[in-house]
C-alpha cells in the first residue's frame, strides 16, 4: 500500500507499460473538469443577469406607479379646469342644450 502510494506520488504510473490508458483517462478527466468550470461560470453569469433584470423590473414598476398616479391627478376635472383657465378658457355659465334628431325609421 505504501509502495503504491509512493509510485503514484512519483508519477511512475504515467511512464509504466500501460501508461497510454492512464494518459487517456487523465485527458478525459481534464476535459470534464474544463466543461464543468465553464458551465459553472455560465450559470453564475446568468444568475447575475437575472438579479440585474429583477432590479430593473422593480425600478420600472415603481416608475409606472408614479406616472400612473400623476396621470390620474391630471385627469381630475378640477385639474383640467385650472389648466384651461390659465389659457383663458372657462366653463360656460349656461349648460349646453341637447339636440335630438329623429330618423326616418322612427317616423314610419
């Protein structure tokens, strides 16, 4: 056991008679490690992108709520009256008259 461990530490398994089999296995393990590291980096990058996009969504949602409340205030009749009063327009003192049109079909 001790001798086998020393042979591994010294690298004798890489130059022995069945070395090509060991080299192929080492290359295969190296390839798998490289793929695993690349996959890990790709996953981390996507996690950071998702976090950034979630933050942007929160900011846009907040901005949407602010703009919506501003628009609701602008739609109020009192706000519209103030804005048009600045331009010299005022509501009429006499309410408008409703005109009713009879069609030919109603008469028949």
